[in-house]
């Protein structure tokens, strides 16, 4: 298995019967078992008439299919995409009849293709309670599946599940049947596609990520793409993007019908144009506020190869967090009078642990430390008026030390309680994960053993 090139395929359909229902969306990811994504293909298909129950699952309305290609145009391009690879699906028993029926109706002739069902593989190889796409994606990645029942998102999830199976198998996994041929460049059969972007309300970065990651560019909608370029330049004037700007651009981007790679490259160019003096400079030498502005724009545009290294520079240049003891006396306000070494030492100790030193004596001052307790100046008289204790440096030192010791004990107890709480939560999480986490069988089953729990 580890030597093969795979294509994970997922389809959304108008219903459940291959004889009468059709394909409304196709997503495909070409990848290696080691995790390298080679290419992606995704499009809506102009097959209106989804049943109410189907629409409830895939959320594709008939009006969303305006401008999408017909299945007869999509199939040759899909066949070119998967040719020479091992087909992978999570529940191949569902995908295979629909794909077979589609090729029989519209051509071209579907050749013999080696295929793997990750659902069947999981059920035969693993002992567990749930083998659904969502459950196995969580097992494989530790994350919950987003945009479930979007064909491209589900194909990506299937690819990650297969990679996890190959990586974690206690012994070699073998493919029954002829090996796939070596990967070949995408052939000449191309069609005008309409990828489905992230749902409305998603961030601009999420829209970019939801579109196919492919080096093969799409013509898309030239008018909408031109409008998007214009809007992007306009909103990026000044090198800043507001939340409203990002939301507006996300809606524009959804209508371009190009790939995520094309949008990402455009965003890179516009980001560099927005920061002409800093884009290729030594980022470590820039002012921190400017670096943060550049990072915020790169993140909003969904350009990880800019914001990830820029974020590393920012983190490296960020001042380390102050130690916990610097906040032990936070909320305590004291008064100091005099410039003697003892008073100065008190100020350093108090401020260094979070206390504040009053400029004027008010009722919030807890005590006044002084070397001249009988003085009748304004500071001392105000303290007497407010019944604030007037103490010498030695007594002030004792009170500070006592407050610090009390705060330290309190912080220690809070930390202990928090650690106990976190330990209990971690234990509960581990028990829950262990309950759902599948384990490898000693011997592969020769039949599908259904899950014992909710899928």
C-alpha cells in the first residue's frame, strides 16, 4: 500500500438509487500514502432535482448548479484525473454503483480500476465502536471534520484516514489486485468546473482552503475574477483589512470559481503590493506593530507560507511573559514618603510584585511608610485624616513580606486545585477516547463486521 498513488473520491447525489438518481457533486484528491497531496479536483454537477432528504444532507440547492458542467463533460476529466491510481472511498459500496451507472450512461468506457474502501478496511482490520467518516477522521487527526458532506472535504478526510491506516498498521498492508501504474500528468480532457466553496458566512481564509488545491488553474468566471481582483486591491489600500472588508471579499471569492491555489497566489501578490517596503525586508528588524499588521492581513487572506514564518518572527521577538510572582501584590496600593535606601528598597519590592505606589494619598491606600512619621506635610496629614496607618520602613517591610507569603500560599493552593481539576479532566478525556478509539485486530476479518455503536 505504501508504494501506491491513490485518488480519494467522494460524491454527493440527488438520492440513494443509482438507477434513478444522479451525481450532483464530485470531489477527488490525488495523494501518496505518506501524505503528499499531488492534485485535487472538485466540481458541482448540473444534475438538478435532489430529493428533500438529499438536500438536507448535502445542502446543495438547484440554483447552486447554475453554470456547473453536465456529467457528460465531467466524467472524461475525472477519468483522466484518476487514471493510473488506486481509487479510495469511504463506503465504496455507495460510490461505485453511482460512478458505474454514470459512465454507462454518459461514457467514456470505464476501465478496470483497483479500489480500496476505507470503511470496509476499518471494519475488517479494526476493533471499534464507530467507523463512520467523522469517527475515523477524528481518530486519524484528532480533529472534528468540517464541511461534512462537501465532496472535496470528505475526499480529503478519506485520504487522511487511509494515510493513518498505512502509518499505524502493526504490520504491512497489502493491496489485493494489480498495482496501479505510475502517476501521469493530467491528460487533455478538461472541463469547465464549478467548485463549491465554504458555506456563506465562512472566513475568506476558509473559502480559499475549501477550493481545490491544484496546480492546474481554472478559467472560472472571468468577469467575477476580474471584479474580485479590483475589490481586493481596493480593500487592501493602506495595508489593513477590517472584518467587514474580509466578509465582503469572502463573498466575492465564492463567485470566482477558480482554485484555492489561484486565489492564494493572487493574495500573495496583493499582500506584497500592500507592503512594498517590508514584504522582502528582514522582518525581525521591523517594528512589532507593523509586523502584527502584516500578519493579520496574511492570515485573513489565507496565505500560510507568509503568516506562519512571520508569526515565528513575532513570537521570537516577543518579550517573555512576566513571572507569576510579579502579580502577587496586584490590587494593593501603598504610600511611600522619603528617599532613604529603606524606602527605595520597599518601592522596588512592592512594584516588582505588582503593587502600585500612590502619587496622592486617597482612601484606597492601605498604609503609608515613612522615615518621618511625625511630619505635618500634606501627605502625612492626609493619611491621618483618612485614618490610614503611618508606619516605619521596618514595619512596612514586615507587612510586605507577610502579604507576599500569604499570596504565594494562595497561588500555590489555586495551582494545586487547578492541576487536580485538569488531571481529572485529562483522565476523563483519556477514558472517553479509549472507549471510542479503535484497536488493530490480530487477524483481518474476511467479512464486514458492523460497528456496535452509533455511526
